[in-house]
């Protein structure tokens, strides 16, 4: 019979278990897409926007659709997946940026119409309630169905932040089924995302990932989860011509792309999105955006405590530089 650990040993094990869970509970740090600071996206770019509703049964969701000005049927589309606070100003800004680059951009909503969190307790509980595979997969699929109304099915990509990055990995893992039912994305990009599958231990089978994958990872999130998903991707793309890459951003905190949060890292945020645009263009078989286009279409954003004008001046130059690095 195995001897029972001593009281001291049991206490140590409990402390170690609590420490192991700490990153999971506190990993979001101050990342909230600017919700608690009252950040608002800058004045809209010259694009068309509208609220769109779609549903799964009686569950109604409310997304934000942005299109190039005056273009009824764009030639490419992108799904923008929100972080744990729910669809807000940040995702709307990113959708408008993508519309300026010619995309029909749908910022999806998996929390439901009227459910937008303003504090971490709400975000934590709502994200957990939405994370069951049987719940979230049809909600993502419904958003994808909505996006297909506005762009060709064979020219679709996706991008997501935090919780939304996890949604992107779900779309890449299981093409043509579950969250991807009805369409297989050409490429996805995850920013400071989580990577675990929504169904426990249900990972991509060897040679089944046909969606190009780009990961933008914060060093502040640690590397264990990243290594695990990289190993999964390596196996998943084996024998295919799928392209994947991951970039690590040193000394960045979770949520570093969010200008409304104190942990915003401007250079890295701009560089990563410029890289994503080039990656998407390659995956879609389209010309890579020029440095001039990236500069012109960069939203003027200001982190907490800075003016939009000063941040915008930095953003314009950095966007061009980021694409020159990439090319």
C-alpha cells in the first residue's frame, strides 16, 4: 500500500497546484481591449459599416460588418474574433482596418446580442459558459455563414485575439466541420491567443490542417502552450502544402495589441498586423500590400494616456517600416 503523504507534503502539493493554476486565472493581466479605461476606437475609416444579426436556433448574435466604401460584393472576406470581454470597440476598429484593405470584415459575436462585459468577473464567467464545444462551434459556424453572404467562400480568412485566437485555432484544426461547417478558411492569424481545443484532447489529426496558420505570441504568456500547439501544427500539416509560422514578441504582455490597455506595445502591434496582411495575401494568391497602402490604411490609435494624433504619427511610419521588414 502506498503511504499517504505527510501533512507538510500535502500542504506543499496544494500550494504548487495553486501556483500552476495562477497563470490560467490571472493570465489576462490588464488586457481588456480598453473596456475598463473607456477607450473608444478612432473616427471610422472611410468604409461602410452596419450591425448584422444572425442566430443559432433562438440564440441571437449581433456582429459588426465593415466593407470597402461603396463596394457591395468585396472579393475577399475576414472573420474577426473577439477577446474575452466580448465584441467591442477594439474588434470594430480592426474590422474597419481590414475593410480599408478591401475585405468584407465581420467582427463576430459568440456571447449573444446585448451581452458585452465591462469587468473581468463577467468576462471570465461568460467566456467559460461559451467555451463548451457544443455551444461555441455552431456560433462560430453561424458567423462564417453570415460572412459568406458578403465575400466568396474560397477567399475567406480569419483573425482573433485572446479568446478569439482560440477560435481561430478551432477553425484551422477541423476544416469543413464543427466551427468550420460550410467553409474552410484559407488562413488564420492568432494574436496573444489561447490554443487549447474546445473539446478536451480533440486535436488535429496528422495531415488534416489545410488552413495556413500564423501565430503572434506574447512572451508574457509563457511558452508551454505555444510549444504544444506548434507540435500539433507540425503533425497536422505533415504531407500537405499548408504554410504556418509563429512569431514571439519579447517583453510583451497578454493583450499587447490593444491600444486602450496599459500593456499596449505599439511597434509590435503594428508590425504583427502588417505581417498578417502579407500572410493573408500569400494564402489568397493575391499581391502583397505595398508599404504605401499599409501607411494610408493604418487607423490612428492612441494607447491609454496618449493623444490620438501623436500615436497616429508613430503608427503611420511604423506600418511602412513593418512591411519593409516583412518583405
